[in-house]
C-alpha cells in the first residue's frame, strides 16, 4: 500500500463564525476579528447574524474590508470609529 504525507484539513472557519449564540453581537465579533481578521465566504453566506454584525461594524466605522484572496474576506480594524 502506498502512503502519502500528512493531510491537513482547513475548516475555513475563524473565531468570529464560531461564536456561541449568546455571544453573537457586534462587540464580540469585533473582538474575534482582532484575533483573526479573516472570515470565509461560506461563513458570510451561511450565518446571516455574522453578516449583520459585520455590516453594523462597517457602518459604525470600526472595520473596513481589505483585499484578500478567495475564499476569504479580511477586515482591517480601524482606530477610532467614524
């Protein structure tokens, strides 16, 4: 039998998408984005609450979208909200 090297599995989920229901607020999403500013395309489409929190954070000037290769979205944390 031929063997191959180790297999690495990437779940494409980050801390923001893994928040528990009680923690799904814009402030908790912002804290998660400070740890890892990337959110997968799938998480954005499968979790309306996450898309809503990110939209609120953008409108309030806490974050802005920056270019990132597919399948990721990346957010830059801004110093002071506008």
